[in-house]
């Protein structure tokens, strides 16, 4: 947060004598109603489960590991023993090479789109080729800090569900344009909590979830500095996961660090490795052939290609 970088003494609790800053209040009833109606319509008849198909779907128990027993069946809303609402998980780290990162970002800019919209496009394609269907709902954290609230220290973040449909006859350029519209519409209606969005969705959901896949894009920022202190960022490998799969990518000069947090009772480590490899393969494909229909492109990772060649079959993106 820029507040911590530019005002370290104030951020650490030193009184400044400056007048208090206004805290934004709730939206007026009219705009709030329109926001609620937007989300109710956007998510009407949304798929109950979307994203890359897990190795162990809900309603099935994972096979016991040698010397152990299968973990208890749980859903997205099931509490883990750590009482955080998370399930057993792991982290897979990988890297977007600098050359690919540059080509992909250049393609997005050339289409007047953000890198995030490009990554949403990629995730939708990956999901559709991994039996995730043609209708993806993915969650993403967004900042809700108001323009006049730069000096307010607080948690101005909400999570929005983004819904994007794919079609094998579409081109990456078509899908990127759709993703750009989805993101823009969501940001225009971001003044609402995820709990209120869930309440607004007409279809009943027994497990109280709108999505099981998350997409998180961060951008490299200047190091945080404090007088007399040295701050060093440290990577964290999580032993739990709140969602089935979360793709994190950090955009910066050169290589882009990336990782996937995932539920180990849903995905095998080998599957996650292939998903990460496919993310890279799809980023390359859409940047090199943005006008070629998805059905005419090689959108699989090398390991997946080898498997499908051996089996004599190749999946197409969802029609």
C-alpha cells in the first residue's frame, strides 16, 4: 500500500495532528439496488461447478495414500480443522519466461485490453479444454478504495465473480474482447460484498459458493521501506487452500513469477503441473495467433499432447 511507503511514521501509529479522513459510507439505495440486480442477472443459471475439472470431483472420496486413509469428504464451505474454512492444500510454483511475458503483454495492449483480461481469457480456454465446459465463473479480488481515500488505512478489497463463456469457433481476439467487457461491467458494479452477491443469486446453492477457481494478478511494486528497518518479501507455500484452484501471477519486468494454490483432495500434483504448463502454452498460442479460431489451435501442454496422441484422441475447446 502506498500509504505505508510514503508515510511510514503515520502508518505505524505516530499522531500527526492532521484532521481525520472521511470513511466512505454505503452506497445509496438506488445504485445499490441496480448493483444487486446486475449480479443477479449476470449469474443467473451459472454453472454450479466450473474451472479445470478436478481429479476427485465432489461427492467422491480420494483414494487412500500408501499407509494412510482417504481424507474426509468436504465441500468448498466445509471448515478445515484450522477453522479458517480452508481444506488441505499445496502450492505449485512456475515461471512465465520473459519473452513470453513480453509477447503476451504486447498482444493485450495491442487489443486495448489489460493483462488481467488476457489472463482471464487464458484461464477460460484452459478450463474449456480440461472438461470445465464453456461457461466459467472465476473469482478475483479487486480494490474498492475510493479516489479520495488514499490516506485511509483499511481493507478496501472485495471479491467479484467473473463469468466468461467460450466457443471453439471464436478467436482469442474475440474472447479477449468478451473478457474485457466482463471485467469492465464487474468493476462498474463492484460496490457490493460477495455475501450480498451470493444472496442476490436466484438459484439455491447448498454449499454457499459461486466459484471454485480464483485468478489473482499482482504487479511488481517498489520495495517497502521503513526508517531503521529492512523489509524482505518471503514466498509462502500454503498447506491449505480456500478454493479448489487459485492461479497467482505477478506482472513485472522480465520473468513473471507464478503459482497455483490447490486443494490436494481435489487435484493430483501431476495434474496441477500440467495445468501450469498449459497456461504457458495457451499464453503463447493466443499471442502468436490471435485471429485463428480456437478449434484450429494447439492449446495443450506437451505432456497432455503426448497422452492424447497415445490414446488417439484430442479434446476440442468447448463448443
